[in-house]
């Protein structure tokens, strides 16, 4: 009998989410891909369908409280079961917290945290009943420290990291695996959306991130920081006084923030 389960990928219309969807399709996984950009999702579905077998599209705006409901209603209507949830949708807002519109920042927190928590809860309950499943939450290397001029974004990713690690331990003996993925700078549309220049000494491609993520997931790792330079940076940051790290991050961000600096 064919595998009745699907991998659900949020934010699959571009960047890391699209690369994850392609990497899952190459492994023969059926997909439910979500986002707001129908044209890009249709292109992705046409490209991945031969390998995946079945690729479904759900349009949902995860800024809205009804976003997760739209995804859930589709799954229920179609009778689809999800055994891998990839919470990847997210965006940043670069600039001085006080100078940036609060409405935009609250929308970001709704996508990065509220919708992620809601989808995680809904699927975790069902996966626990079945005693199997996996949830891959996309955090960031920004989750390990405060990042001035991207303060609310970094805080939202700290939430994702800590929620995921807490749930990894809570579910370790239930058959459900939860993993936090922490990419560093990755060549995607993220920077244009966030108002930050994309540069740095080490930049990965979304394909590198996706392949490494799926390898780590297969090994049931609780966390993956992508790329050894990023792992070294995270390790070093933990040894230094927090204020030094934050002051260095401020210098770095001031040069790269193209939006309001206050
Ligand atoms: N690029 C990096 O350097 C980097 C580093 C660390 C972590 N990350 C994280 O990686 C994840 C993917 O980002 P990316 O780098 O691949 O950027 P991206 O290319 O801009 O992709 C972001 C994805 O999120 C979706 N999204 C944004 N707002 C949404 C909304 N309101 N409702 C539903 N979906 C929404 C977008 O889909 P639609 O536009 O179709 O809605 C898009 O598919 C994010 O969580 C980001 O924080 C990125």
C-alpha cells in the first residue's frame, strides 16, 4: 500500500522552504506545500510532483489568526495525515525597534512564533496519538544571542529554539521527534524582505541547509547549527560576556541595516 502520509512545509514558495520541499521530494516524500505566492507554489509543485508522487498546495497567510486553520481545514477535508511538519515560514524586520512600525513587527511575531506554536501543537497531539512523527522548526543562529537592529526577530527565533528543544525532551520517549534548525546567513529572499544587506564571511545556499537538515533529522538530532563556521561562532559567543557579544552584533548590524536606524 502507498505511504498515506505527507510532509507539510510552510514557507515553501521560496528559499530554504522550497529547498526543503525539493530535498523531501527527491526522497520520494508526498508533500503539502504552503505559502501566499500561488505562482511560485505551482511551479514548485510541477517540478517536484514526478519524484514526490503527490504535491498539494494550500494558500495561507500565517500573519492571520485564521492561517493555521486554513491549513488544518484543507488537511481534514482531503483526509491527509502529516508525519513530518516543517515550520519554516518566517521573515525578519531590520532596523531600530522604536523606529520600525509596530504593526509590521507584530505580524512578524505572528508568523514566526504564534502560527508556528499553533501548528506544532495541533500536529504534536495527533503524532503523539499515533506514537510517530517529526517536527522540524526553523530557528536561526540569531536565536543564540540578542541582535540589535533586529531585536524582535532574534527574540522570535530564540522562542523557536527554546520551544523546540523543550519539546524534543518532552517527546523523546513518545516516538515523536522535534528538531530545531539554525541556519546562519543563507542566500535567499530573506534579506530583501527584512531590509538587511546580505553579506558576511560565510554564506550557505538553501540547498546546503536543506540537505544538512534532513541528514540531521534522520539521525534524530535535537538541533542543527548549519556549517562549521556558524557552529564555531555560536560556541565562541557562549564563552564571551553577553554585553560584548551584543555590542559586536550592533556594530555588524548597523552597517548592514538598510531600513530605519532611529
Ligand atoms: N536566509 C537566512 O539567512 C536565514 C537564516 C536563518 C534563519 N532563516 C529562517 O529561514 C526561514 C525561511 O526563510 P528564507 O531565508 O528561505 O527566506 P524567504 O526566501 O524570504 O522565504 C520565506 C518564506 O516564508 C513565507 N512567508 C513569509 N511570510 C508569510 C506569511 N505571512 N504567511 C505565510 N508564509 C509566509 C514566504 O512565503 P510567501 O511569500 O509565499 O508567503 C516564503 O516562502 C525563515 O523562518 C527565516 O527566519 C533564514
